[in-house]
C-alpha cells in the first residue's frame, strides 16, 4: 500500500463510525493510537540496550499485548475491544503516577494522553484501524524512513481540517530558515509555539549529519526544546520527536506566555530560536502583565516577539515568521518592540514572502525576521521572494518548494541592491537604523507591487483595517505633537 493510501485507508475506515465527526477528530484518534505503536517500538529499543528497563505502561496495556492480531481468533474486537479501550486503556494511561524523578521519556506517555479522546463507537472498525497501524514495522530502517512521508500526509490532512491548519508551517519554509540559521550540534534550539514540531525536525535533519561519536548522540538528544498550547499538535510533536530518535523529548504542553519574561535565568535561554508564532489571536490581561508595560500588546505575535528577545542567549540567533501588520504597525507596543529589537539585537535581514505561502489557511502576507544577540543593529537588509514563474499563487496542489528560495540563498552571502525587472520597484535594499527611526519604526519596505486587489475573509479584512488605522493614528498623533511643540502650544 502507498504511504498516502495508508492514511486514507484509516480515514476511510473511520468515516464509517458514527462517533467521529470531521477530519480533526479522525486525525486525533489516529495519532493517539499511532503514538502507542511508535512508543512500543521505542520501548523495544530501550529494552534491548538496557536489560533493567521497566515500562511505565502496565503490561496488559502495552501495544504489543493487546493490539497485535495474530489471526488466531483471540484478538479483541467489537464491544470487548471498545470496553477495553474506553474503560481501561485511556483512563489508566491518563492516571499514570508521575513524580519529579520520572524520566521524560516515561512522563510523556501521560502528558500526551491528558487531553486525548477516544471517539469511535464501532469496535469492529476500531479493530480495523488498529490492524492498519500495527501493519507498519517501524523497527525496519526503510519503514522508519517511510514514516516521514506518512507524517507529512497526516500534517497535510491536518492543514485542511478547518482551523487546525494553524499548526502547520510548510516544510519548504522551515527548511529554508534552518539553512540560513545553520544550527550546530551542541547548541540548544527552541520553538515556544512548536505546533507539530516542524522547525525542530528541520533542525534535527541538519544535526543528524553532524553526529560522529557517542557524545554527539547525547548532544543530539538534548538539542531541541518546544512548548505547545494545544493538545493535538502537542501529541503529534512528541510522536515526531520519538521517530527522529529523540528518546527524551523536551516538548511541553502549555502556554509559553504565562510566565513573567523578566524571571528567565541564563540557563533558560537558547542559542537558536525558530518560530512561526500564532498571530491574529489575543491573550488575557493576566498574560499581558507578564511583560514590561511598554511591550504589552493585544496581538499574540507581538508578545512572542518580546518573549523571544528575553530568551535568546548572548550571540544566539533567531528566525521568526511574522505578519505584515508587525512591519507597518506603529502603535505604541509594536514601536516599542521594534525599538528594543534594533537597539538591543542585530536585526540583519527581513525576507518578505508571497501572500499565498500559507494557503489555504490564510492569504495574509508573512515575513521572516533574522536577528541575533551579538550587537545592536547598524542596518537592515530587506529581500523580497517573488512568486515563481508559472505560479499565480501557491495552493494545496502547487505548494511552495524549498528551491523557490534559491535566489535568496544566492543573494544572502553576496548582498546587493536589486530591482524588479517589471515594476522597477526595489526587490532588495539595505536601510540604516536612522532611516527606520525616521519612519516611526515602519519597516514595510521592499514590499510587493500592487498588481491586483487581494480578497481576504471578512475577519482578516477587519483585522487588517484595525491594524492600519491604529498605525496611521499613531503617525498622525506624532506629527501633531511635533507641530504643537514647534508652535509653542505644547511643552
């Protein structure tokens, strides 16, 4: 069976079950069971290397002891299987005893199931799903490699499952950002809203090639750190880490913004931070209180930008995806965040991406900020990645590819001003900090020429209107204050 066929086969089986409503629930059900299968395979590895290893999962509940169908008529199915999963398996895992001394690789079992649900009502169909998942032999090298494709298929299904798509950053984008950041084995890499772990796995792919010794393997296992607020992507991230041979995934379920940023110690900072922060959302007043007064914002992405600055180690490097609103916004919080970024960090590059990179989730245009904690900013380069020839926009069938960044990669180490050959608009240009300050920290530079009107959803249209209105109001207020001062009307 093809990789795509494997995922579709499971989803088709579930469509016959009245207990599951929609793709999001199908994906959650599938990934919960898939985690148990993957974890059982990993436990086989750990038992092989450690004869004293003891599973945190009670023996009866381990995948190998209930899920395997030996075709002898003894495998649980129907109501018996349903009762076992509903009344024993899920409740027992959720109630596992965890202490401070419990190793991470054991504690994650309870953590990933805390918010997991069992939706299926047909025990015969549940048996079919279990058999499909058990048919993959992850202990074989080729099967492990093939899981990468299975995982991508699950993520693409997730992307199209309503608003669940917010968890997925196109692989081309994560790979490009990691390539430019160049993580090194021994560095600590973080994503504070890690979703399904895309940035972390792109980083691990680079670190994998750097492993040479046993010590390197330990460094590899300790290299990535993530926090994810929502349960389904958190479960996927843990599974993703296990399959990338991170035996003790440091992926935590929670909200990164719920701690005072001024409390972070040096050992809680990171060498590399790679993120696509949630944007368009808002946080409670109690969360905003975790930030200095001038950095408090009603926009989630703004708060994450501040968090990143507080948790980036000296000489550390960061690459962050941010919407256009952050670039042109000049309200008090956005201006303060950009002022801090320029005065305390080295914002060396802003890469502007085409509007449909995140299609079909959102048409909002996004950008990548590259900065480090080595010095204050002297100048900022802007580079616009244009739509490839033959593309009107990216889509599910024509997604962005990593080679669409090739021109930007070539330009990166040989920077020079570039103009668009059609519109004569600037495609790449450098600006001094003083020029940016004169613009009231509006860094909407080297943008896309307006060729046609872009159609947004009503919600996105209203959000953009508010952002642009607030930005214009701030600029007007500043100019009025300057005029009043010149006329002696204001001291």
